């Protein structure tokens, strides 16, 4: 019997005001228990055509505590924005979000994928911590997450 597994990946790229790459990070993360429950619930509602999929909001924060399947939020969330959703390949779900100048300024080390735009609310699907990215007020940070169903 074949087992299905979710694998999450994160990328973040920090750009200066002129658009030059200052820093970039890449890492893997854990899919939280809440995220797995959300996916199961979505599959049920999608089959019944009762709701839409809202897992498209990316948040960044400053808490370097390692990620865990029991996470229900970021440790210290700075900001959350709506991302652009795409299907990279048959079983890869991608969300790309841009934190423009003046948004989420600080020492960013954590990333999360959420079901709502409201900071501190909604279901967290996945969380990742990486080395610090110091985002200045004039910088733009592009964050990409992928979930591979295999």
C-alpha cells in the first residue's frame, strides 16, 4: 500500500530598493497537525462543493524557536499578506507573497502559511524557521512556499 506524504519547502529573497538581491534563504518545514486537519476538511468540503480554499496567506515573524507539528501560530508575527497561488506540477501547491517596502520590517526568521489574512488568527498549515533576514524599511521580501503531496 502506498502512503501519501506532505512535504513543505520555503524560499525567501530580500531585495534592496533598486531591486538587487541582498539575501536569500531556502529551507524545509513541518506540516502542522492543524494543517493536516485543514487539508482533510478542505477535501471534504471541496467534494461537496461547499467552500473555497483559503490557505494562501503568508506571515513572517521574529521568533527563532524551532518549528513543531503542534504549532498553531508563529511565535512573534510581524505581518501577513495574501499570496498568489499556483500549481507548479501535478502535486505541488505553491504560494508566493511579496512584503513590500515598509511592511514586515525587522529581523525575520520565521515563516508561516495561514488560512486567513488576520494576524494572529486562522489555521496555520506549515511553519519554517531559517537564519535571520534583516529587512529594512525600503527592502522588498518575496517569500515562496511549496507543499508537495507525494
